[in-house]
C-alpha cells in the first residue's frame, strides 16, 4: 500500500455518556438533568502512519444512540474514499454529505443528521491536522484566502455574503497574520466562565465559585436565569456584589421565554448591568430575537448554541437581532459551516463568542476562535470563549486555561481525541461506569 | 383487565421503503431519486378491542433507519401509559414528548426527532379516532373550542397568537359547523394534482398527464421547476397551452435557488401566469422568502413542507412572506402542532394548502384540511390539497378523488393504516420487494 493508494477503511462509532446529572452540573431552566454525552467517531485509514481522525456530536443523554445511528448512516459516503484526495478537498467532502439527495430530507441541514455530519467532518479535519503536524487553528490560518473560500457552501448565503466578499474579508486579514499568531501563542485567547452559575447550585456555592472565578483571572462570568424572577434578581445581585462592577456578568435563559416575557423579565434584571442576555427565546425565532433586542437595548442579545445552520445565522445578522454570535462546534455541519459563519459575522461586524462546555466543546471551539482572530476578523475586541471546568481530564490534549485565557494549543489535530480508557469506561450502556451506576 | 386498567403495551416500529426511484416518480430539482419510505409505528394496547394506532414519519429512502431509531427512543414515554387517560389528554402527551429535557437537545423541535414525535402523536390520534368510531376530521371538529385550545403548545407563539385569540377563532367558527360538515360529505374538498409535473418526465408524458388532469376535473396542477430556465419556460408554456387559461398552474422549485436567483428566475416565468411559486429557497429563510415575495408580486409565494415547526411558520406569517401555507402532516409534531399552525394561519388570514404525495401523506392531510374547513377557518376559498396518484393502494382506507376533489373519509381513524401485506413486502432490507430488487 503506497501513500497515494491509502484509503479510509473504517468509520468507528460509539455511544459515550457521562452521568453528570448526579451533581446537577449543567442544570439550567430548560435542561434540568443533562448527562453529557458524545456520539463518537473514529476515522481509520490504511495509510500506516497511526493517525486517526476523532470527532463527535455532543448530546445531553437520551437520544445519543439516535445520534450514533445517524453517523452510521453516513458511513457509505466515507469508507472507501481515497485518503489524500479527500483531505485535499474537504469542501467537496462536506458538500457531498450535506447534499445527499435522500438523507437531506431528514433535515434539511438541521438536527440529528446535521450534527452527525459535524462529527464526521470534524473528525476529517482532526485527521488532516494530525497528518500535517499542526494544531487545527494553525492549519486553517495557513490556508490561502482562496483555499478558505473553497471550503464554504455559499448556497442560500449570497444575498448576504458572496464568495467575492468572503475573499475580500480574508485578504484584508492577511496583513498582520504572523503577528497575531505570535500574540496568540504568547498571550492566549480571552475566556469567560459559566462554572459559577448553574441553576442547581445554592447561594453559598454561587458565592464561592464567583470568588474563585475572579481570583483565577476571569473578567467575565455567566449565570443561568429564567426559572424564577425573584431568584434571578437575588443571584444576579449576589454575583455583582461578589465580583464588583468591573467583571462582566452575562445571563443565559436557555430559551425559556416567549418574546413578551423575555422583554419584561430582562428589563427587571437590567439594573444589575448584565453584559448580554443569551438565548432569551426559541433559537428558531429570528424575528423574536430582533424584537427582544430592540426592546431591551442597551442590554445586548446573544445566541447560537442551538441555531441550526448558517441560514438562520444569516438572518439573525440581517435582522440585527444579536450583538454576539455564539457558534457551536458540533451543531452545524462542522468546521466548514463554521467558517461560513465566521465570515458572515465578519461581514456584519458582530463578534463571535463560541458556546462551549458540555464534553469536549471547549477543546473544539478554541481552534475556531483562534483561526478567526488570526485570519478572519483579526480582532479580540468583545470576543471571548466560554469555559466550563468539566470533563477535560478525559481528553488527550485538554484545554489549558491560564489567568482567564485559553492557551493556544500546539499539538497536532483538533484537540478532539478522547482518551481510549475514558471511552471504554463511559460506553453506554455496557461500560463499567454504567453497569455499576447506582442512579442520581 | 378492565377497560379502565387498559394500558399501552407496545410501540412497534418498522422500516418500510418503496423503490420509487426506478421510474423517477417524485423527481425534482433537489430530490433526484427518492425511494418513498415510512418509518412506521403501530401502537398496541391491552384494551382487547382489536384497535391499533398507526402512524409514520415520511422519508425518501436512506436515513429511514435513523428515523426508526428516533421513534424507538420515544418508547419509554409511551409504553406502560394508561390508555384512556392518555387519549383523553393528548395535549399533555404531545407536550411530554416535545419537552423531554434530554431528547430536546437533538432538535430542538426540528428534524429527525421532531418527525419521530409526529409519527407517535399521529398514531395516538388514529387510535383515539378508531376507538371513538369517527374519522379524525370529524372527531376534531366535534371537540369544543376549549378542548382544541388545550391541545396546543403556545410556547413561543404568544407574540402572534394567544390562547384567548385561538379560542375566539374557534368560537367564531362554531356557527355553521354542521352545515359545512354536511357540505363536505356531499361535495368533498378541492384537490390539485402534481402528477403531470415531475422533472424526470419528458414533454410527451407532461402533455398527456396535463390533458388527463383537466379531463379528470382538476382546476389546478403543479410543475416542478428550477433545474434549467429554458426547460422551465418551455414546459410551463406547454402546460399552459394544453390546459388553457382557466386552470391554475403552480410551480415548485424545491429550495433550489438563492434569493437573488429566485427573484430573477421567477420573473422570467411570470408571463405564463403561475398561481404560486413554491419553496423558492431554503425553508429556514424567513427573511429570504419575504424578500422574494415582495420582489415577485403579484406572483404568490408558498412554502411549508420542510418548515421545521410552528415557530418558523409564525415568522413566515409575521413577515408576510407567504400567500399560501403548506403544512405537512408528519414533519412538525403531528396533529397537535398542526392545529397550532391552522390557528396561526387563520389569525393571519392565510389559506392552508397542505403538502401531500409521498407515501400516505394525502391520506393524513385530508383530515387536517377538512377540520380546518369545518371548525377553524370555515372557508374553502383559495384552499386546495395536493394530490399525487402514487402508492394509495397500500392503504386500508385510501383517499378517494372524484371530479378533482377529495371525498371526505367516513371510516374511523386517521386513514394512516398501511395494509399488513404491503408493510411485510416492503420492509427494508429484508422484505421480498428488496431481497429480489434488481436496481433502478
């Protein structure tokens, strides 16, 4: 088998779940008892270089098996492909998956099938980066503007962003690229922490974790809101008192409200000066977000972790509905669609502040934000990546936070590889963590 | 086992596919080679009355197994429930499925998981209607306005439609209900036919099928467009010549265009007087549809078969993006969410003209339109149900078309029961139709 003849020989999937609901980690107004889970993919090749591509869709427990079944449905598009030609044209690969004329019916471009595509596309990017010996952010930043444009599917975007406009954005960012990469390696990328603010935590724990966040150097924290207005007022004021006036405090309603309720609730919380209000209503409601944004200004609206695809992001930008765009690494169709989203945000001059947490999402999104800084927006202004101190110990190349900033990863790949032992232990329902599980 | 103790004892699923791609039935600009398929559900009870509830999600082939896996994931919400109490409160049942705090992550309220909920919810409505000895449209029309409102989930709708407004719409329609039901039984409900217009058909077949449609009494047909402008112009003019000026000719682009292309393409076809243009762009693009509608008026825009949920329909209405709302029986979460959509359409005074075809969709949507006529909008004006002459022979209570109109069904149930022999024969991959399949 020569290198030129190497192919993709297997797409291995597994259902991996962590029993996080026991401690109410991750509890919010809509997600009461998540068990953070990964529908996990390993791409195997015949190249003989020992490199595997790792990726996953993130879910919160039940239904992770459905997510695995969706990834399995993509196997015929992957196995048997020539390795190098596929890695050289990941734009074509991504478009092949998205435009399968029968599978497309299950979305189109949304939900279970789209998240499955994200897992596979991200695994291929991990493989490519490992083979090229670069962390993904660096690999992407080293592409030419023309190569980046080739990765994007502009279908349904051209009324807001044409290939020529995308190219111009990327060319504008060519100046200073090397300096920004050096700055990134030296100083890292700003982070904020959601760890203090889960709804399931009592006031004592909230206070303690706020103090720790400030001590650890974070200049922004986030609190979950939306279940009870009096509780929200008290918790927000408590956090403000502990953190002082200079720490940004974002609030996150996790889609709890209708438009009218959102507006009145946010106005009640406005005196505590929230930095943004996140997911005030349905992630599908572009016009609703726009109405809320107009009504609660100067409080800023943020959303994105449940936004289904680039077409919805396009509209949120067109409608001036958001002041922060919170992309997710594994809900839209992976790296390629997220490049389109970064370009859209740059076009509309809206900062991208990715959603993270869960399991492995911090590991993934850091690469996207760092690519954005070096090669797309060229800016750190109002930009920060969510950080939650959960489950990183299960990853081979876990995120590193120093003084409230993400340290730029230098190991080759997408930081997406979960340790083999962690995968074995947490396989559902037959891994030892689950066969011995006593319930929450 | 007394009737009061009866429970739901099993949720049986199966993967049923028809090799329709062989004849290019159903071919359009985005769906080149569909194999019409059903992820099929049978609800079994311990009631001893021999009634089963039948429902299904419709797909076009690959991925139907993923759809079945999603229905299987709902089983714990269904099996073991008390039968009568569940059927008496199908609003609660539907909301339980939609708001499972872990499964919700896979949508929320869109794609594979949402279609799975539609299959289960529709099966429960079929069961209820069979047990009450009524066709579903009649069962729904016999409910009080208060009972209908109780079936709806108003979350994310109240900025456009409150429960009180919904109640007022339903109370307004109380007058004349009996007369409209009698009219329906006597005259049926208007239909239009898509059978002549598939892209895979040549001009001779198009001409012949247009003549047959007019001869059969249809006053509206639909042609697929969007692959080639010259072909579209020729085919549309051919159909206009064959049908004459009095037959409405709708055109359907199946999401083929970006916003700018849609506008210029539709303007090119406008001289042939299309009645509506359907799915000009992404079903997620509310603002895009609105921009197209403004630019191509007086040509009217229609969409809905791929609209993910009531929140997107709400926005299409708020943005004045559509002149016809094309609900689908099995993409949103079944009867309950479609009642919300009928009420939204009534509030905005937009006629509902359901998407049908595929396998079994005609059987389902007729009940929703007939309920709309009798008890919601109270009108037939500009209203018509899609009809395609495919695969009805596989159903126990198939639709009946007379003189271009749907005959109101009178058999108990939702007309959703596929014959047992058809299900066995078309089970994928082990049924005899597939084990002996020679390819297309």
